[in-house]
C-alpha cells in the first residue's frame, strides 16, 4: 500500500468515526426523555460506591494528632523519687523517641481536686496518696501498625525499674481502623455490583435502540457494511451514556457534600476534632469518567454483538 492509499484509508476511517460520533449524539438528542432517565439511573448507581469511597477518604483525613494515636500512661511505684522519675522520662525520650510529660503527685492531686471539686476533703490527707505518672505519646509513622507499635512500647515500659502499672489507651483508634478496613471492603463489593448494574442498564438501553433501528441495520448489512461499521455508532452511544452517568454522579456527589458539610462540621466540633470536607481529587475524577465511559462501551458492545450473532454474520476487517 503506497502513501496515497494510506491517506485515503485514513480519511475513510476518519469519516466513519465522524459519522458514528454524530449519529450517536443525534440518537441521544432525539430521545431526550429516555436519555435523561437512563443517565439518571446510571448516575445514581455510580454515586453510591463513589460517595462511600469519598466518605471513607474524608474519615482518614480526620485531624488526629500524635496524642490521638495512642497514649500510654505509666504509673510509678509509690515512693519513687523525682530524680528517678525524671531519669526514666529522659530514657524513654532517648531510647524510644517518644514525648513524655511527667506529672508529679502534687500536680496530680491539684488536677484531681479541680476536676472533682473535693479540694477541701483532699486537704485532710497528711500525705499525698498519688504516685508519679508519666504520660507517654509515641512517635509513630502513619503507615505503621499502631496497635503493634504502642503495644510493644507498653511491654517495654512495664519492664523498667520503678514502674508499677502501664495503661495503654488506643482501643477506639483500633476500632476506627477496623471500621475503615471494613468500609474499604464494602466499597470494593459495591463497586463491582454497581459496575455490573451499569453494564446491564447500558446493554438493555442499547438493545432497545438496536431493535428500533433493526431495519436500517439489515439494509446496511445487505449492502456490504461490516459488523464493525454497524457496531460503531452504538459503541459511541454506550460511551456517552457511561460518561454522562459518571458526570452526573460527580455532580450529585458535590451537591451532597455541600449539603452535609455544615452539620458534619458541627458534629466533629462537638468531638473536638476537625476535618476539611473534600470531594474526589483530580485523579479520582478522571478515573471515574474513564470507568464510566468504559462500562458504557462494554454494555453497548455486549448488546450489539448479541444482535449481530443472531444474523450469523462473520466479522470483516473493513471497519473497526
């Protein structure tokens, strides 16, 4: 094939693509109500897993400080001197890289009196019955197993001289991590199920379009049109259905986040935390659009291929 033939073939391919492109748009515009209903169903189907994914992503962005990751409270034995408590605190900082706040018996008594309101009753004690307390906040990497790291630190602290009791308080964070892991699995299941639903909806819609244009398709096949030429407009149509459904899902998600941002902010403020409610990032948006278009293509391909097989026509290489 010489250069002229290649150019002629490229122009023919371009004309076929333009025909398929405008033919699919004409079908969408010619059935506005049906298109709207189909896109609405697809948008809602895509919104559910996408919304849950964004919700979990925002939960991971909670304003968790280092002290929220797990605080280890170390109670020293009664009678431990201030020098020994300070030496142990310095050793923890040096060897474990943790932040340590030493609470003296006097300070502990004052804090308890202020919190309980029993200040006058506590003055009756001849000696302060509280030990030295060390509040240890571990320095942990975000990708580290928090439960294992804090548990290991607690075991190490329990072996130190002068330590009476070690109390590790991070179970709520373990529960949150477990819920997030469960949520990730749930998102995966929903994504698979609703992706199948999108394919089925598009395939059924394209099947109806194929049935409505059956006579036109039969004429094209009789005059020598290839299966690829017949298939192309419907593939474009399925792509547009999927793409428009994905766009609608993103729009609905933005509206939902806008509506929920204020009450969610008040709820987080009540728990002393904060989070910037954000939508999907640019990469996620692009991925949603591509997946929507791909699912639409898949559904359209399934529907058209089934129709072509009914005529038992072999594939030809004239168009693709």
